[in-house]
């Protein structure tokens, strides 16, 4: 296959996108004059420019050119009920008429906290903030304060937001041999953070135990996502999370579950489905009903110092912490997301995974749809992915294929994360799932010339 064919295939995908999204291209040019890169959120960017979405209805999005998409991004999993959910909209309108934030304690915040704690058995007490970043930051602070120790262990490839201490090994180094070396993965973060962080590979209990055996005297806590999110959609092996809990107990360190991404997978989060109780948990995403909200909590004795009357209080402020309108939106959203809804969209996730895998098989492609429940991720290759390093190596070897596939899916009305992650929302039915699987099959045919030229290892003989 000549490179001209490959270049024509890629350019056709890009040109089709630009022809469909002319208005977005104009706004992108305008946006770059006032914002670096044209937006204020790195995850929203993809080449040649992001489509500007004008409105959302249920599981559908419409861009400025009135192109319609089935929304499998769902604002990176936070819109559990899709867009403009009637009960959530009504709650927002009713609360807005009474005031968005009243600058004082409010009944609705208490009710939200009671509901959250009733769903997650490990949350004996909870505090609110305005993002997942704040939630993990404050959970780590709580662990340090309680233990009197400074160091936190995170997983290689684990993502916990944008605060300085977790900008360590956010992306795994696929070229590295041996155990992952702690390193800062973005400029502007002081080197001093490395003194307070250590890194272990996901799904490797032996490596974690060796680290704890040597350094546990200075380690306050282990923080991990039960399923690696941006680190490759890596699932925990059987017994891994239980083993981490046992090691934390053995070496007298706290365990923090970052369930910001995974809380949707069970009424009580992944911790409920696997029977592991962390000492602290951070949550966010859908608990705010589509508005900014984060929360962290856990054992009463760990959380007690956040009370202003505590003799060794930990000051915790925030102008919009627990604001009335977000609490109202979150309450309405959580009330409409119980066990029945969880099971239904998890089943739809399995249907999507099966449909994608049939499309890969029919295309003679070595790729695999993986993931738990309502969150699906594409792995580039046929083998199991155990660690973030393995996921990064597979992603690197796929070159620009994921980006090209993402854009072609958009050309055919499927909106997902550029990293080829798909999230199910409750308005979806089998019709939307099957449509996405059919579009995947069509899109693979379009990008096949690129694979022949650049990623032949992904094509079966």
C-alpha cells in the first residue's frame, strides 16, 4: 500500500470533519486570540480543532452546524443522565429561584451528605469541595494529618487531578525498564513534591509490599483508582484491591480510593462491588448533577479535625463549597440513579463492548474493547493489559490511529473521548449502543489504509 493512499485516507477524514464543522472552525480561530490553545481545558482539545457543542438533549449533542452526535463522552463520565435531565433541571430552577448560594449552612447540603454517606459504607463523614482535584488533594492532606507522616504512594499512570503532588507519573514511561521511577510529568511543578511521593505499578502487590517494607515509617497513605482511568483503562486483577487493603493494614498506612471515575459502576462504588473498605474516599462527577462538585470522606476519627471546633483543626474553606444549587442538582441526580439504573447501563456497557469486539474481529484487527460496566476503553492489541506502562506502550505503537478513529467516529455521529473511552448514560437504549457498534465497523474500514501503512501489527495475517 502506497503512502499516498494512507495520506489520502487520513486527509479525507480530517477534511470531512472540517467541512461538517465549519462554524466550530471559525470559533476556534476566534478563541485562540483570548485563550491559549483556544479553550481552558486540555482534555477538550483534539486536532484539527474541537467541535463546538451548542446544546444537549438526553444522550444526544448538537454542534454549531447542527450535526447530531450520540454522546459517549458525557463530560468524561460525569453526566450519568445525559443532558437536561428533567428532574435535575427542575431542581436547579427551583433552587436558583431561592438563591444559588446563600453563604451559610443549608438543609440541602445536609440532605446530600446523608444520601452520599448512605450509599457508601466507608463514608462515615464527608466534606465538600468543587472538583475532583480538590477532593484528592484534601484526602491526602487528611491522611498526612492523621498519621503524622508525609509520604503518599500512588500508582504509575494514576490520575488524581491537577494539584502539584499528583503530577508524578501521570503518564507511564513505556520505554522504562524495571520498577517505575518517580518523576514529575509536567513543567511548573516544584521538584520538592518528589520528596512526598512514591510510585508503584498497578496490579503488582509484590512491588507494593517491597516499597512499604522499606519506607512504611514515612508513608501516610496509598492512593489509587480502583480502575486506572486516563492511565489506560486498566482493570484490577482478581484479588488485587483486597491485597492492597491487606498490605495497608499490615504496614499501618491508610488506603485512599479515588472513585471519581468509578463511583458510577455500583451504587456504593467499586469498593462495594469488590468488598474492600478504604479509610478515605474521593468522589465527584455525577454527584453534582452536572455542576462542579467534589467530596472526600471516610472514617470519623480521620475526618474529625475538619470540624472548626477541633483542638487541632484543619482549616478547609471554599466560597462555593456545598453551594445550594449544586447540592440540589446532585440530590435530584442521585435519587434517579439507583441499583436498577446502575445494572441497566452496566449491561449496556457490556453490549457496547461486545459490539465493538465483533467489529474488530470482522475487520481483522488486533484491538480489544475492555472496561467495567458503563465505561469502555479501547486497548490496542489482543493481550491483556495489566499496567499503565503496557497500556502506554500499546497506545504509542498505535501512533495516530486512535486520533484518526476518534475523528471518523465523529464524522459518523459518535462523540467519545479522544483517548477512545466511551461512557454510557441512562437515556441510552440498545438502539444507540447498536448504532455505535455499526459506526465503529464502518469507521474501521475507513482507517484501514492507515493501519496497513503505519500499524500493520494491529492487522491479523
